[in-house]
C-alpha cells in the first residue's frame, strides 16, 4: 500500500469502486514524487467525500458541489507549484456544482479534479445524476431524452489544461499521474462501480459504460489537450515598495459608514497604500444584502510579516463617518482603540465608551458623505504618520476617479478637529 494512504479501513460498501480509485490516486501521487505534506485533498459530500481519513495528506471537506471552489481558494492562496491541490468529487457533486468545475477550468487553476463517476448519488439511495449515461438511465426508465453532461469535454472547452476519462481500472494510475503532472487545471473522470445501487459485478457495469452512446465515440480514456496557461496571480497588477511606513506591529483599522459612502473603496485604497509602503495588508468588507441601504463596514490589517489570520478583534483605529457606521461598529471599539469620528456623531454616546482617544472632524462637511471615509483616512495618515500619505495619493492616482479622490485627499488638510480627550 502507498505511504500516502493511511491504514484506515476503507469506509465503502464491499466491492465499491471508490476504493480502487483511492489506491490508484495514492500510487499516482507517489509516482509523481510528492510527499504527504505536498498534497491537499479537498473532498465533497457523498460517498466520495468519505476519503479524507484515507489520506496521510492535508485534507479539507467542502459543501456538496462546492469542493472545486474551496480547492481554487487553497491553490491560489498557496501559489506554490511544488504543492498539489487534489479535489475529489462524485458525479453528483459535479452536477450540483458544475459552474465551479467550469470556472476552475476556465481559469486554469493549478489543481487536479478527480471525478469518481458511479453514475448515481450513492449516499442518498441511487438517484441518477447529470453524468449518468443514457444506457444506465434506459435501464432505470428515467430521463432518457436528456443526454448527460460530458464533463470532460465541457472542462476541455472551458480551458482545462488536461482532461481525460478512464473506464478501465488498469489505466487509472497512469491517467491520474498525467493529470497530477499537469501545470494548470486537470480533470480525470474515473468510472466507479456502486455495488449497492448499480451493479454487483464489474462486467455488468463496464458494459453499461462502454455501451453508452456518448462513450462510444470519444468517451474512452483520452487526453483532449495539453497547454500551459497563465495563473490568476500572474495576471494581477503587482505593486512594489515605493514609500515608507512606521508600522512596527500588526495594525488593524475599521472604517464604518453607510452604503454608498465610499467606505469599501476607501478601505481598498488604504490597503493598497499599505502594500506600496512595503507592508502586507488585507481588506475585507461587509454590508447588508440589499445593496445601497444601511451600513457599510470594512477592515484593513497591516503587518510587516505575512498575515495568516485576518480576524480583527482589537482594532487600533476606528473611523466612523455615519450613524449607520457607528451602530454597527460601536461594540467593536476596545480600550486601546483610537476613534476618529465625523462631528455629526457628537453626543451619540461615543464619549462614554472606554477607549484610548477620540477626535471629531468635519469630514462630511469638507468632502461630502461620499468622500468622508477617504477624507478621514487621509486625515489619520497625515496626523499619525504610520503610512506615507503620498502612498494613498499614488494609489488614488491610478484610479478611474483619480481627480475626485486626489481632491478629497488634499481637502483633508482643511478638516477642523475637535479633540474630545
Ligand atoms: S453506496 Fe455505492 S458508491 Fe456509496 S459506498 Fe456503497 S457502493 Fe460505494
């Protein structure tokens, strides 16, 4: 048995084809020279989703049909070609999350998707899936007029670097090895016998697979294409360090206002400014489902070192530019938080909170509701000196609304401050 696999007993029914695929995958991983720590298995829901304990590798378990999306996140986050993300799905998972498969292929994400196709939903009792062959459906007198998805062709047409189908267990390891050696997105559809809901004997199953019309022409083990693609990271604009910073330890900033007030844009500009100051930075935002109403809050984190955890429990700076923003962020202000609020929020209870300092500025008056968040950020940078204000200007300069943004930043010099403390 492969070292990649644990000695945990296979959780599948007796004779189930999934066990053969797991062993073939273990062999293929070893043949490619990967160690256990190089592999991240991402599983889906269903019988195929029982594989996690069978691998000595890293593993994650996703929602039904969503495992490819999870795999994309892991692959992009790692951005390391010496590691391999392997997503394992059944034909049911592929049917439910088809768009995730096609999107992974379209973007040519560096990962391998292994589709264990047993032609049915095994865990829920044998219902047919979108990949069930015509012949199989004929036998069950179900939906014969609706042809199955050809996931291999679909992935190929969407841009997968490697797409292959194997119906004979003798070829599984070789096809999987080719897929794992592919740079970019590879997909392998492997036929897997479900002894509980399909057939007891492999021969019967093989007959259905091979007799299915869609397989007769071009559904035998085949590699449709091999090409190299550009990763998402390679197509992103890159920033280099051009400005200075005085950030010595991890720094968290909350910017909170109302929808339509430019909070998310201002936070993005701030996070980008951190990068051109040589810092690592993250930004995430939140607002109600009904766009254009209610609060809009964003978190920006800066650090000299890589940011692995993006939670922000103790914000150092809290910028508040509307009542909606105050309501949603009030409970997040901590003893060590410095609060910068619009003057319109005076006498709203902020004064009573336990915090390090509080200043009010006429940000809305100077920059309007739309520009208040950016204006307050510019004021903070100018007064605190943690990041070079020119970094914010430089980032804003390449924005499509550069003139408006640069005016707002410059106008922050006109802000009148009421220092509460
Ligand atoms: S129900 Fe079918 S696919 Fe699921 S473990 Fe049993 S034999 Fe395998």
